[in-house]
C-alpha cells in the first residue's frame, strides 16, 4: 500500500470556504484537464454519496466509484473506492485554520493498484500523477496555494 499526502496553505479562503469548495466534486473536470468526468449520485439515507470518477492516467483512463462521507463539523471529507481500477483507494480531505499558516488543506490517501509484479514501476508513477492532479485541483478550487514542504509535513504530524 502506498500513501500520498498533499498539504497546502490557502491564503484567500477560510477553512469552511475551502471545505465547501472541495465538496463540489462536479466542478473538478473544469479545474484540471486530468479529471475527465465526475458523476455525483443523490445522497444516501446516511448522508453519504456515491461518485463515479474518470481520470486521465498516463495514456489511458482510470475509473472508479467511491463512497464519500462529509463531516462538516470537522471540515473533513472521507472517501473509499467501492469498485474500480484500484485494488484499494481510500483517504480524506481535511481543512483547518492554523494561527500561523492560515488555512491548511490536507489530502491523504492510501492506494494499491493490485499489480504486485509491476508495483515498483507503476506505484511511483501513480503517486506522482495523483499528487500532481490534487495540486491542480486545489489551485483551480482555491486560487493561489502554497505547497508545504516535507519538513512542514513531518512537523505537522508530530507537533
């Protein structure tokens, strides 16, 4: 399993504004040429919803359906693939106000492509593609964002 973390500082949005923009999956194809299509289905009885994704991956498309859970009290979106091209794809978006940095948005995901014999080749490419797509989406949603460095990430995990 591979972990991807993308963390950015958003200067021109509050954490609540950032959260509301992230929740609007239908807009993602407008924000980056890497997201081909997102179909959002009506909410389930428990408030979660299903979304179907088609994303450009290298020279092809990756497709999956995910269950999305929105937690406005903590400004968190949790997602988990329920079917699709990944063996495992799950994670979260978290928006938080921090006194020193401003609004910090953190995308975390764990994924497994399910092809052990090619993992050494494909996983780094998938990780890089996912990281790039998330940054493009965040720039499209928020305007200017400042990626946090790996040192900042380590400090935020332990501090």
